[in-house]
């Protein structure tokens, strides 16, 4: 194929690029000009970084946890019945996950269960649409690593891993203090976000059954723990 030249294009800044905009791609293995949406290009950049070993990704059977960490591990924070918590987690490349897990520190009373799930983010990075409700696992027996089984593919992006104690409470391990970036967005209070951001978190009350869609969670300032420590296992 003879060399060709695309005519001059009007320049755009990043702020002017919308998710659905088409960006032209010169496919060297074909004879046609192709296109990729801005949203797919964002995902492709993460995939290329992972392929070049520029970011860490879990191998099969390995776990990935939140990159927004704080100080210490909480072992005394009892869950509140039917209150949903959410932990932020960046997924760096497209992967399938087969477990949502947490560490049960102290078991609850007879019949206690934990419901676990995954939410995507809204356009401004807050808990958004339900991706998967992983169901419940008993929290009234053996302590240690406790999981629900899923089969869920996630593309690169920010997700929120949710947990809610139902029937009875328990004590999972938690992140008692966190002032990371993901938890400093969500309120108009300067004091709560930037001045004393020791334990900010997202909550939703009265979740006694299936996980709600969308999350519609409330940002709460200076309230410990900021989330319970959860992880996803790569399939």
C-alpha cells in the first residue's frame, strides 16, 4: 500500500475529549484507517503499561487489595448491622476475578453472614453502578480468610468493593485510619476533607438483602474505620 497522509486535523486539548469521541488509528497490518473511542484508548494505555511490566498485576491465585492505604490494621471494629461499606481499588488491566475476600477477626452470633460485591465508579470517582453481587458467606464460624466465589471480568479503572453484615454483626480486619486521595472527595467541608481527614468513608444504611443498584452511598467524615480490608483474587 502506498504511503498516504491524513489531512490536517483541528487540535483538541484533553478537556475537550469526550468518552465516545473517535480517535483515528493507522493500523500497520491493514489497509484501512481505523478508530478507537477515547474510553477504549484510556483502557488500552493501562493494558500497554501492564504488558510492559510498568505496573503490578496479580497472577492467577494472587490477590489485589486497595492501593489507598493508611496506618495500622484494625481488629476491634464491629460492623454495624445492614450498613454497607465500600473500599476503593484500582484494577490496572482487564482480568477475571474469582473471589472477593476479607479476614474475619472475630465471628458473629449464630446466623451471621457477610454480603460482598463490586461497584464501578461514577464519572467523578464515587461508588456507582453495581457490577456484581457476590452473595453471602457465613461469619458465625471459623475465623481467618473468608470469601465468596464470583466469576467477573473487570476492565482497567477504579472500583469499589462493598461489604455489609446481615442477620448479625462480626469483626473483620479493617483500615482504621486513612487519608488517601480516594477518601478525600465527597463533601463540601474543608475541615472534614483536608484539615482532619483521619477516617473518611462511604456508607449506606438499611441494606438487609441484595446489594442496591446504584450504590447511592453517603460520604461520612472522621468516622473509624474508613473501610474493612477486602481483596479480589485473580482467576
